[in-house]
């Protein structure tokens, strides 16, 4: 009943459909989703497709492919959280679809369909596949590149011979270019590392000479290089900052966030690919046991590629002290392939295993739905969605809005701000003491565009002017920091949420509208903000 080859073809799309549905029912998580969705929105409303900006300040931590695609999505669907997540979800679907096609080519339809059920029901697909950042994008293009070159090298189903499929190879070059535009050099380095080890172990060196180097490298350069050249001309030093500081230094130094132990990625894949990671372990144990017994076993170059893929990528990311769970996403396709291969070899003919497989798919998918709901509740309690709705309602477009002691990345997105928020801090002190956080992101970005920095990054003395401005609004976190202590003096409370307080100037000599009209508008906006956040 549950054999993959006997399941209706359309049912394979149930989990991709669930992915798109889950992307609707959750506010933007902070900081990542708020930051990256807002950069795409700013690009869309400003029309500046060259420079990624946060609060009007250049943001050169990552290349721009995510922001370009978000801007297109916002143009089509409007600036919503779902439209931002659609870009990432489509990349997760690309990972899923390419796994289906390549697993079918290499191992047959049963393994292919089982592999995509396993991938599609995992947290890696249903949660990380709709989380707005660069990790799923670059993971998808890394996977596409590796699969394409594997198809090029094994286009006749074998590693023997000296020829390659030039079309698949060119597709691999394009995928590497899009990987670089997604998150930098790892889009090229990781496919190259995996493939070189695989080529060496399977003795396919001669095929390297048969690759379409001229047309492939030309395609890569045509796609990947122009933006870097243009942005370096407009903002000298960008290349060194993006690759030197944000990539090489983060990889080799220990001063950055998210320091984790060496075993971190083992735990990460156990969570992201549970319960199917158990089948991967069983596949590994089975292979070792067959070798110990010296039992005859067919040589499987694709299974070897998948094991190399997992070990090389996880080993690469385990070297630096800074580790992030999303960096494990590139190994999800080979893990799904290996798990499906083991299941097909060992349990496929057992009827009870068919029921077990179906139960595990349902249980894993249900766990993702529950986790998505809990994540949404957590974000709603601590995010700024309700506050942003109130602020957008009570303020006018050109009203100055300031924030002190924190920067709510999602505020401009939800409030539809087209004027930068004024971020009030002791910036001279922060330049000396700030850690790897939002403060450093802002003032390092301001170094590339001084006028934008002067508009957005304001000194503590700015508070005095705002206190006498009838149109001014001030936001402060309820967790009072060193700067916001006492900063509200001269302001009156307008609205409070569990995490934020909104103030307006109370020392202004004049009001833009009669007090009764202001209070009526404020009351209406509060009710509207609460209803939209529920």
C-alpha cells in the first residue's frame, strides 16, 4: 500500500504544499528574518538594485541574490512575510526536485520517491525551507552543482570512460555561480572540494580534461562576477570587507558569535533529519559490516559521493569556532539519498516496514507543524509586529522615528517605513566596544556611505531635539539598557507590548492636530494593531 512506486505521483507534492502553507502562519523571526526581509523590501521600494541596505545603510555581509528575488516577489505579491519566505521555499523545492530526478536516474524510482518523502518530512525542509536567510539558498545551489557534475561524469551510468555530458557540466557551472551570488565563495569551494575528493577516490582524473572549461567558466563569470565589480567600483573596499572580513576572518578567527563545540553539526543533522538520520547510520554500519565480512557488494560511486559530500561539508564547517545550524543544510540531499538506499536494500520488502515508513512521515511532518506554531508564538510575544502596526497607524510618513538601546530589524518592514529609523547610541563608544552584533553591522555599513550613516546613526544628544518635536516618536525596549535608562523623560507613553514601549514627545509646544483627534486616532490604532497581531 505504501510502496513509493505505487503511491500516486501527485501525492509526492503534499509535503511541498505543506511547506508553502507553513510559511504563512508565522511572524518574521528576529534577527535573521527581520533583517533579510527588510533588505529586500528596501531594495524594492528604493529601486536601488546594486546596494543591499538595512535602515538605509549599506549591508555587505552577503551577496545580493536573496534580496533581488525578494524584491521581485514583493513586486508580485506585496511586501509580506510569506512573499519573503517564498524565495527560500522555492529553493527548498529546487533541492527536493533535483534530488527526485537524480536519485531516480542513479538508483531507480522507488529510492527516489522514498528519498524525497524523507527529505520533505524533515525539519530541514519544512522549517529551514521557509526561514528567511541565505542558508537554504546556498545549500540548494551547492547540491544542484554537485548533482549536475555527478550526472556529467556518469551520464552513461558508470564512472568508466573519459567523456562527460557537457550540458550537465555547464549546468553545474551555472549552479556554482548562483551559489556564489547566494552566500559567497562557499558556493564554489564546497562543490569543488566534494567533487575533487570523489574524483580522486573513483579515479576519474581524465574526465576533468573533458569538461567544457571555456564555456563553463564563461557562464560562471557572466553570472557571478558583474555585481562584485560594480559594487567595488561604487564602494571601494567592499570586496575585502565581504570576503576578507565576513568570510575568511569569520572562518579563521574566534572573535565572532555562535562559538560551538566540535560535535555541534552531528547534533544539528540529528535534529534536522530526524528520524531518517538513523537509517543513514544503519547504512554506514551495514557498509562497514559487509567489508569486515568481505561479502561481495556492488561498487556504488553515487553512494560514495554522498558519504564524501556529508563528511567534507560537515568537516569544513566544523573547523571554525563559529557554527550555525543552517550550515548543515547542504548535506540534507545526500543524507536523504543514503537513508532511502538503506531502506530499499533492507526493509522495502517487509509489509510492516511500509506501515512504519508512512507513520514516520506523518509523525515527522506533524512535529514540524507543531514546532512552526511554537516558533510563531515565541516570536509574536517578543517581536515588534503589534507595535509596528500601531506606529504605522499613528505616525505620518515623514515623522521622525527613533529607537534606543536596540534595533528592531522587523520594524521598518511591518511599519512600511520609507525613511530610515534614527538609531540613538553613543556611537564613539560602540566603535571601540561593540561585539559582533547589530551595532557593528550598522556602523561598519555606515563607513561605506557616510551621508546614510549620519542620517540613521544619531548621538545621545539627539534626544533633546526629539523631546521638542511634536511629530517625533521614540521606541525603547522594556529590558532597559545603559542608554535607554532615563531616556524617556520628556516623552509620554503611547503604547506598550511585552517587549517594547512607544513614546511621543510631551514637551512640544504645539500639536499637529487637536488633542481629542489624536487620542481618538491613537485608540483606533491600538485596537487595529492588537487585532492584526492576533
